[in-house]
C-alpha cells in the first residue's frame, strides 16, 4: 500500500472538483510532527494563487470534497492552508493485516520496465580498490531494489578491458609465462601492472613488442586475443571472489566490458560525420558541442577518433548507450560512477541525443558519488600512501567484527562466530556506504561503522534479532500463521503500523531516485519506533490475549519489513547475535 500515492490521488481529485487545473500538485508529504497528523497536503497555496483565491477558503472547499471515508479519522486545515490528515487506526490495522498476509509485504506490482544498471566496472589487470567499492555496493542495492519491485534488471559490468595498455600487458604476461609458471604470476594484479609498466619504460625491445601487440590485438590476431582473454579471465575470477564475499549479485555473465562495443565504433564515427555532427580537426575526428565551453569560451571539442585511428573512452560510451537502448531494449539506464566522470558522461550523452541514438523518453542517469576519505579528510590510503586493496579492507572489517561479536557472545562456538563476524563486518562496510547521501565524499571510519548505536549495520542487525527474540521467548514459530487481528489502541501501536506501511512509498522513492540511503534512514527510524513500542506496549505479558496477538503481529510485520528492507540493500541478517 502506497499511502502517499493514495492520498495524493484523493486530494488532487478534490482540488480538481473545486476548479484546480487537472495537473495540479497536491504535494502530500509525511507530516513532520505528530500534531500535523500522518500526512500533510501543501499544494493548496500554489493553486489558490493561480486561481486568485484565498488559500484558506480554497482549502475548506477542498476538504468538503475530500473523500477519505474509512481512511482518515480526522482532516484539519492548518496554517495558511495546509491540510492535515490523520489516518484511522482501523484502516491502518486492515492495511497492516494485508501487508502481513502478502509475501511482498503488500507492495503492489509495478509496470515492469527493462532497466540497465552500470556498476562496479573495475579495470583488467588491476585489482579492485576502494574506489570501485562505492559503485559496486550502491549499484547492487539499486539493482536489488528495482528487482524487488518487479522490474527486469540488467546488470552491466562495464569492465575496462580495452585500450593501448593491453600490448604492454600481453607482452608482460608472455614474459612471466616464460620465466615462471603461469598463473601464480598474476596473484597480485596491482604488482603485475606496476611491473609491466616499469619493464615497458625501461626495456626498449619489450616496448617495441608491446606496441606491435596492440596493433595485432586490434587486428584480431589469435595469439593476442587468447592472451588478452586470459588477462580478462584472471582479473574477473579474482573480482568474482570479492563480489561473493560482499554478497553482491554480480556474476561473470554480467560482464559487458568496453571491448563489447569495438565493432560499433567505426560505424558510429562515420554516422556522426554523415549527420554533420563530427568534423575533421587537426587529423582527428571531433564533435564540437555548444553545450560545453572550453577555457576560451568556445564550443568544446570532444574527440571521437584520434589522429592515429584509435577510439576513445567517450566513443565507447556513446556506443554503449546506443547498444543498451537498441539491443537490450532499456527503458531506463542508471550509471553508478564517481563524480569525476560526470563531464565525460554528459558529453557522451549529449552526442547520443543529438545523433538520435537514444530517445529522450529513455532516461540516462548518472548516479554519482564522491570519494571515500580517511578520518583525516584526505583520500583513503594505506599508511605508506598506496591505494587500499578491497580484499585487505574486508579482512580488517571481519577481524574487527570478530572482536566485537565475541565480546558480546563469549560462549559462542568458533564456527558460528566466524559466520556472524563475516555478516556483521561486511555488513558494516556496506551499510556505512549505503547510509550516506551518495553525492558527498564520505569519511571511512571503523569505529562509527561498527558501533552498536546509531544508523549502522550492527545496530540494524541487532534490532532485527531483538524483534525475533520475542518469538523465541514465547516459543512461537514466527513463520506459523498467527491467530487474531491487529488492533491499534495505543498511539505507539498506530505510529508503528503507519511507519511499517510506509515501506512501499520508501522503496518507490529509492527506485525512482536511485538512493539507497533513504531506505537506511527509514529502517533506522522503524527500528527506533519498534523500541519505543516494545518498551511501552508489553507484548508477551499483555493481560488481554487479543492484545497480545495483535502486538505479536505488529512485531512480526516489523521483523519482516526490517529483513526485506535490509535485503534490498544487500545486508544480511542473522537470527541471533
Ligand atoms: N572502468 C571505469 C573506471 O574504472 C568505469 C566505467 C564506468 N562505466 C561507464 N559506462 N563508463 O573508471
């Protein structure tokens, strides 16, 4: 049940009935304070102005036409013309029952779209580092969320698997294979890349070979293709281990690297020329865009083909957007890439739109995020100044979580402890990232993310186990059907129920804006409301059997909502901790 959508519909009908235009905005929002009811409609003032009417009088007429029979227990006009809506406890109880009876918590199915999500996108022969973490974690939460709502989600891992560096990498892999035995040589990708670069810079014969391999690879030479493929395979095998550890849903099948678009590039450049968008400039092929200015204030030139015939990252992203629309039939494309690539994407997409490759009706969205910073506010690095490897970071998270969890559960056996520490440690790293508003830089702080207080994974995971413990104590199987009906007599019960029923509008918002932190904030608030309810409304010791059953049902809906919400974020839960 999307209460906000339902009320918006009702208020806008009433507004139209009293003369407002058909596209008027009722602006129904969750009320900021309990005295303003559960929801508030703020759209009257703007319409009154348009109609040249007195806002309060208009509000009164709207309320006369507002049909919230059975839904609201009270409707009030406040301030200059706000409409405060108080939901009826009986109605909330009915909706809560319906949510409990539904495997989807009452969330209505959507008009399914095909949505492509571009995320993670590490580079070949380079280890995934913390810079790729944000894209992987946030992108995966978006994928899970949209999938839960019923969309057809295509995960596109735009791996950096093409470019002139591959001549050097192939030559170095060859050297390694000659000198050592095969795969071991690539155990540390970062070192491999560094060494390859060093050899390239120092050994002229090697550099010569590397350059010839680039040409051969581009020409489709079989040996070079095989070596290239080996590099991609080794990299993605290592990355897959990280994905699995992170409980991220990407698989090898989701790899759609830059090379996938190679065959499209000559055609695109030719087409851009034919359409008069691209021109020759100093030997290169360039699209001049009025939308972007260079330092001299002139239209910016975006190179789509270099003088030597090579294509660029931009050319690939033009082809990639076209492919996602034409071949994957995307209705919408989300890109989770750090904010430094914003200009690049905007340029590529401006060309895409001008060339008519993707119609305006199909949104191309850059969901950008800032950098991960250390506690000192500087880029997050190792003590010696190197980039932190994701696998090392996760090891540390689990190590720290082990200490935390064993302190709380001294008698837990080693096996269970290991499992729990993994779920808490990995969950903490992910949740810390997910819970922040995405666009800002974010400060990585172990103490904050592993705290049992505040909006953290351990707090949320613990809150979930606390709800379940009610059932354990009572010896009730929470999966069995619970007798009785929900009745909301206490204000805290009604508040909890209303919040529980806001799951749908929350997830709808996350899906629309691609912002998982909104779900984190919702779940955190929900857990807090449950605590208050639990303290003031005894469940198992309730004197009246009907009240006890009703409260058990509210607790059950809370548990399911927390679990489902955390699941859309890719955060695992446990039964006890
Ligand atoms: N591989 C790139 C990097 O590591 C990110 C690719 C993002 N996706 C895209 N369609 N450009 O910076």
